């Protein structure tokens, strides 16, 4: 594999060799090179201890950033390239799946190091100078078979040590389109409850990757995102990380509009949506309140209003950032708007101005996904098509979408109407904006003055 290694990496390997050690590339870089897939980062490993790597590299003039030196990790920067060096080690974990090694002992060979890694295809070592591959756990064979399998013959031992590995299992299978080894899968089902011990941030990041699994290597969303979601469901991980969605499993809905029960519809909607994390999070929760409503009142009406609360709570629990959460929650709240596409055009236009362009387009996208997720096909959707057409027409006519885009200021309004500063000024401006949503040609100072006087006169 040597030909694929860049000069900076070879430089680092030669430095490591000057201490009598061998530098290996490990993890995604080796796996993806063998698969002919793009590489996101380069993890390197050797028997040198973190402090040795640090002094060696600093001595050579490289920048070294400690990254959890207790676990043996340091980041080496060479001429714009970044390598995460981890010392060979074997870990002992505490009870529970929280991934806090009780003790870390450094070891001398890749053969020892391999068994603390999660999956065989992630435990392949390529010698940077020799180009030779060391494969202590049968990863080469699994790459050939396109199979995710734990590094040890006892998969439970691996998955038990860190509950997040169950989500990583689903994620790698989804991104790569690999099958999952039978006993690995059985162990995942058994260990899924341990995900409760994993920090919300780690769960959030892994969930985000599953929701965007099609983007990673370009597989169709049905084969990657949808599959990843199914795997979360089948392993039981979903019950732990998103119990509000697990409640939707198998909940039947009207066959007149729906081909699938609620959870399956949610999954399909999410996979059918454009690859945007906020949009897909909105899809994930858009119908989450259906079982609650059904139980409470015997039908699903109002699931958009209740869904807003469920989505906000779940996204907060998983520590998604506020801006993304609120944008996704907003989509849940309004995903039923103008379902049939029969809203009157002036009504639509005033709504669009109050929402803003970005939200209108996102709402159109979630509507498309929702309908496609109901029938399971990429159909044209009447309402969202019309919304986009109306929005484009508004833009063509230079419709103001905010008070800043009105051709008058608050001072103008006060002068025209002899008003003191106060809430009234804001009300008039809002009325002017709503007026221009439908009649953008009136957005001139003279016309706005006349309309302002009429508005107040009324
Ligand atoms: P990607 O292409 O997504 O970066 P990767 O396999 O390189 O995939 P990383 O998360 O970068 O994944 O981790 C690098 C390597 O470290 C993995 O291949 C694996 O060997 C090991 N590893 C990372 N996280 C874990 C974990 N939670 N448990 C066990 N081994 C892990
Ligand atoms: Mg990596």
C-alpha cells in the first residue's frame, strides 16, 4: 500500500523508525483504501508511548497536540497534514457500556492492539514504510465478504465494553452497504440496553452520521439511511436512544393515504428527504406524536402541535444545538400546513413573508419527503410544487420579505402618522409588509405612505 502514502506520513514513519519502532496506518484509511473509497482522516499507531511521540515530533519541529494522553492519543501536525497517533494498547473496561476504560495498558504489537478495536475491517494495519498489511482479526476476509464482524470471536465482549459500538455497527453497515455477521448482530441485540450508559453527545454524533449515511460514500438513501434506521430498530438501539419513535412501531394508519405503519413511514420519509441534517431530523419526528394522539383521543389530529413538544424534548435530550433543533422542531410544527395545496394565494403569500424564504423551501422539501414516504415512490407533490412556484414569482416581483426590505423606515412611519415611538409603529410596519406580500408593486415610499395612513384610519 506504500504508493498511497503521502511524503509527510513517510517522514513521520522514518522518525518513528529512528527510535526502532514501526509506524502503521490503521482504521478507516486502510479499510477505505482497500475498498477504493475516499478517506476522511488518517489514524496512525506504533508502540511508542505518547510522551516519546511528543518529544520526538517536537524535536523535529512538528506541532503536537495532546488528545487524551491517558488513552495514548496525540495529534501530530506536519506541513498542514494531521495524524492522530495512538499507542498500541489493550484496555480493561468497567461494568456498563459507557466506554470509560478502567485501565489502559500500552502494548508492543498490532496483534495485541487489534482486539481492543471494534470491528475486524477497522483493525487492519498497514506498515507505512513496508507497505505490508497486518491482519490479526481476519479483516481482509471480511472486506472481501463485505461483512462487519467484531474483532473477537466473542462479540458480546466487544459490544459490552462500549455501548456506542452498537450504533457504530449500524452506521458502518449503512455507510458501506456491508452485511452484519450473524453472531455480531445477535450480540448487538443483547447489548442494546447498554446504550443508556453512553453520553448523549456521542449518541447524537452517531445518529447524525446514520441520518447522512448516503452522503459518505454515495450509496442510494434507501440502501444506506433507511437501512441504518432499520438496523437501529432491529437491534433495539432505537428503544433506548429514541423511545418516542419506538412507540410508533407497527402503529397502523389509514390505508387511503398510507402504505406503511407510522414508524416505517417516518423512516422512509427521512430517507426520501434531501441530504440535510436539519431536514432529516424534522422528518424523523414529524409524525412522532401520532401514537400519543391516538391513545389520548382515538385519532391522530393535532399530532403536529404535540409533535413539536416531543421533538424539542428529544433533541434537547440528545444535545443537538439550539439552532438546528429549533429549525427541525419548526418543520414538525408546520408539516401539515396546506396539506391539499388548496390555500388561497394571498394567504400563502402572507404566510411566506412571515416565515421567510428558507423555511418555506424547507417546508416544501419535508412535504415532498412526507408524501414520498407515504407511497414509497418519488412522486410529484401538488402543494409543494405550487409553493415553490408562488415563492419564485414573489421573488421575481421583488416582494419584501422583511421590514428591512420595505421602502420606508420606522422614522418615516412616525413622521407620516405623527406617531410617538412605540408598539404602534411596529404594527404599522407589519401591516405594510403583509400588504406588500400580495401587492409588491406598492413597495414605494409614496404608496407606503398612503397605505399607512389608510391602515391607521381604519
Ligand atoms: P471513518 O472513515 O468514519 O473515519 P474509521 O474506521 O476511521 O472510520 P474512526 O472513528 O475514525 O473510524 O476511528 C478510527 C479507528 O479507531 C476505528 O477504525 C477503530 O479501529 C477504532 N475505534 C474508534 N472508535 C472506537 C470505539 N468506540 N470502539 C472501538 N474501536 C474504536
Ligand atoms: Mg478515521
